[in-house]
């Protein structure tokens, strides 16, 4: 069994990987305003919380079982809480109602069109 410092370090790595899992299920924290324009968009976005959290806690739980330590699952739970809190903050700050006109805004392409 690894020493406590190694166990915590492995737990931190697992938790960071869990934060990456949120990016697989959710849009970027910085692009939420582009995706959430209606209550339906908001509900759809929040559906990503469940699979991201389950994946994160499963990864932490499996690692905790292998290491016989609560650190990995505890840190995974903390990261899940922090990620959901960050998304909720971004929603409050960036999501615009459809009536604002932002939903109809046309964004230019990221790359220039071929001539």
C-alpha cells in the first residue's frame, strides 16, 4: 500500500482527471453563454452534470478501493462539487435570455472562407 503522500498525490491526479471528464460531457466554461439561450438549453446543459459526476466518482471510487483509502473518492467528490458550482456561476453570469437578441446573433466563422 502506498504511503499517505503518494495516496494523496494519486487522489489529486484522479480528481484532475475527473475535472477533464466534465469537459467531455459539458461545453467549455467560457462558451456557456453561446449555448444557453432558452430554458430548454439550460435543462439540456444540466443533464451533463449526472454522467460527468458519475464518471468522476466511479474513477475516484475504483482508485479508492485499489488504494484502500478514501482520499481519491473524496477529492473526486470535491472536484465534482467545484465543477458544478463553476458551471452554475457561469450560467448566472453568461447565459442570456432569448429575448435579449443574443440568440439571433450570427457569429462569424472562425476560419476564413476559401476563395
